[in-house]
């Protein structure tokens, strides 16, 4: 139980718009958002998520078919030699550290869990190379057990911009999100936030004028509205209503159009690099 977060004790961050409005807006924008790492089962998703650190899902999806053909399950991966595994994952960056993590993770699965991926957060984060974000991804996407909110670089950035948290530590951000969102939304909200971050709310230059969340966003940089002008929570509804009344055509843009306008937005994250150790 040491890794469980107690959402009821989370501090209430200043939120410019009610989470329910953001939930609805994100659902309208990205109804089909889901994990973009290709996988057939929990083992594959666990491997892919470890590999995705400091890389992109698109890149990882080009590597995993060969990886899973060579190492179809935890027992095969546990017996892998690093020099055989590394060429298969080289393009993901940090390939030496990731090879160590993958082999260590697989060995731990074999030794502790009969080669199966445990549907338990504490057991998952005890595996080499597996931190809380990875555990939440695998649990919620592959094992149907949502016990937290996935907090990756996109969720971190967008949660702050949308006024859902003032924290910078992923664990504290997760605690804030769990406190404000209904549990039934924990998975889909994160999936949609990640899609929004990849396609609209870019790290360096968010496409606020094409963003359907702009009327709800205290960080929106749109004409006639000062950037970073976060409004106190009590004024949020009025601000939202007023913004909608002005009906800026750009904010009405349908997300699919937005996605086309910024096609296949390359997740700004990550060129594979080689230094030290992947952040998971
Ligand atoms: S309005 Fe701008 S900062 Fe806010 S969520 Fe949209 S793109 Fe991001």
C-alpha cells in the first residue's frame, strides 16, 4: 500500500474552470483517445512503455514488432543477452539503460510472478525500470485496473496550463488530479490530455487559437485575452460563458480539423539521446 495515493487529502489547487467542464471539452475533442503504443498484452505494453521514456510512441511502434518477435514473452526476454537486445532498441535512445531495465524487469516477472505481469501497483513499481507512470499505463490500459492517473510530460504540462495543479512533482500532480476528477475519468482524462498535448497544446508553442479548450483555459493566448491571465475559480464560469458568447471561430474549430491543421503533430518530446539514464 506504500505507493497508493490518498486523493482525499490532496490540497485544492486554484482551478480556473470546473474539472467537469474540462472533462466534457476533452471528451468532445478527443472521444477516441487511447494509448498510442502498439501492444497485444500487458507484457508488450510494459516493454513498450519502458522503451518510450525520452522517445516517442511513433518511434517505439517501429521497434516493437521485431522486439516482440524475438522476445515474445517475459521468459524469452529474461534470457536475452544485452548485446542481442540493444540493436533492436537502439533507436529509442538510452538503449543500454533500457536493455538493462527490460531484462531486469523480465527476470523479476519470471522470478516473482511466474512470467506474468501483476495487476498490482506496488508489485509493478518494484520491478526494475518501472516507475509509477509506467505502472499506471499498464494497469489502466492493459489490465483494466485504474488506481491512479498517468502523469507524463504532456499531463504535467497541460495540468499546469489548465490550472489543475500548481505542483511540478509527478506524484503530487497525480494526487491533485485524483482529488479533482471522478475515478471513472482517471484513465480517459489522461489519455485525452496526452492527445491534446501532442496535437494542440505543444510544449513550446501551444496552438491556442485552434484550441477548443481555450474558453476554459487560464493560460490561453488568444486575441483580446492576456496570456497567463488565470482567473479566480469563482469567476471561471462567467469567463467561460463570456468567451463562448463571443464565439471566436477559431475556438469552435473541430478537433479533427485541428488535427489536420497540425497533422500528425510530432510529439515534441524527444529525440533519442544517449546520455545517462532514462526518466520514467
Ligand atoms: S488554450 Fe492554449 S494553453 Fe490552454 S489548453 Fe489550449 S493550447 Fe493549451
